[in-house]
């Protein structure tokens, strides 16, 4: 059985590596073409072809994380179908490779892909994305990854609450155009602090170029706004540099532990965390989709192929894999809109396709 396992593992790994290399090359080409428009733009004269090549190279781990489950599906389907077409799988069955042993063999292989996917998504991809953004900011200034409004955070201090907005963050941790809105115990706006830039130290924000506006609304007949300009201000806060960095990232680009900590922060400040909770559970279950992919591929070993018929089956398997990822995204949006339980929203597509593939596998085994 060691020889049979080694044969299957080597063939599947080679096929998955080949398919992955093809997809990554395609994405690399598209990214580079898209990045050419940034070369030579006003304010980005130092951003040339070499920097663009380095930037798109640093995006490869993110693409690898996104593509690995579907390349596992394509590579495994191709190997299983080719073994069935050449009757090699029939020989392996007569050599003792029963259906449930074959399933266990592929699940062990899928577990290896799960570990690789998790490592890439939680360690390699975030570090590579951060390096890519730092590289770009070196030649194009600061960056913001959540659109024109920047990141919004909230904090409670006693009976007061604060809404904090940060436009972007530079490579050295400098906050650009931070704004702090203070609300009193009645929920009324009490003051607004605007600064040109800021730095976060232990337990405080050091704001530079501050304009502070106090809204005196205690007496309805004498409502007025008092404006004060301060060169430097120290604003005590529990918001750390990591929290701001996380808020400036798209949820799908965060590490699992960062998502968990940010969800705890949102809950502690009475903010809705549905979107981040769904993304957290998707990050947890996404590597496990590699197991779903190998289970989906196994029934193809029990089909009978005619000449040149393998291509149609492989194409059909690819369509099944694409439908899985489409359903995964649809469930994410529906769960966010309908307030479904986050872990069910994230796990449902994998559970549905696992049951379908196991049912197809059992039917083929019993029928044949």
C-alpha cells in the first residue's frame, strides 16, 4: 500500500503544481498589465517597471491562497480520470485499493493541502501583502485600502464614546488626517478633533497640527462652537497601531488571529461584527475546502472513459469546483444581509458539496 499511496501522492502533487503554476502565471500577467498604468504617473515618477514587477510578484502568495483549493480539484480530477482511462485504477483496485481505503488515502493528501493553504493564508500572504503595500507606498506615498473614506473605529471611555476616522497609514506607522468625534452620555456630539497626522504610542495618540472644536449646547439660547488650534496633543486611547492597520485592510486579507481580536474589539464597543465574524469563519473553513475538493475528485476514478472523453469530465469537474466557490460567496453575502449564524454561513457550502460528493461516490461504488 505504501507504493500505491506514493504513486497517487506523487501524481496528484505534480498535477496540482502544474495547474497552479499555470494559473499563477496567468494572474501574474494580468496584474502586471493592470499595473502598467501606474508607471510614470504624476507623483509616481520613481515607480517604474522594476518596481511594478516586484509588486505583482509579492501578490503571488495571495493568489496562491485563493487558487489552491480549485487547483487541487483540477489536478486531482485529472489524475483520477487518467488512471481510470488507462485502466490503472482498475489494477490498483485489484491490488487491494478498496473504495474506503482510496477515500482515506486522498483525505490524508487533502489534509496536507489544508495545512499548506492555512500556512499561506495566515502567514505568507499577509506578510507578502504588507510588503507589497510598503513597497508601493515608498514610491507613491501613503496608502489606504478601504476606499476614500479610510477606516472608522469606535471606543468607549467611561460615559463618553468616540468615533475615530483615519484616512490612511504610512509605511512608518504615521496616521494621515486622523479625526476624532466625541459624544457625550446623551449621544450628542460634544467635540471634534482634526489633525494633519499622528503617531500611536503606548496607550495614547500623539496628534500633530490639531484643530479642536467644542460644541457648547448646554444652553439652547447660547449654542456656540469654540475652536482651538494646538500644535501637539496627547489623546489617551486603547486603540493600538495593529487595530488601525487591521481596520485599513479588507477582512479577507487579515490573519485569522487579527480578525478574532478585531471582532472582540467591535463587540466590546457595541459595534456590529457580522461581516468580520463571517469572514473569520470563512478563514477557518476555507483551508478545509481542500478536503472537499479531493472528495469531489474521487468519484471520477470510478467512471469509464472512452477515447478523448477525459477532457469533458475534467471540464465538468472544474465547473463543479467553480460552482462551489460561487455558492461560497453567495452564502457570505446572504448571511451578512440576513444575519445568519456566521459559522453556519461559512460551513454550509462545504457541507453541502461534501454530502453530494460522498453520495455520488457511494452510488458509484454500489452500482459498479
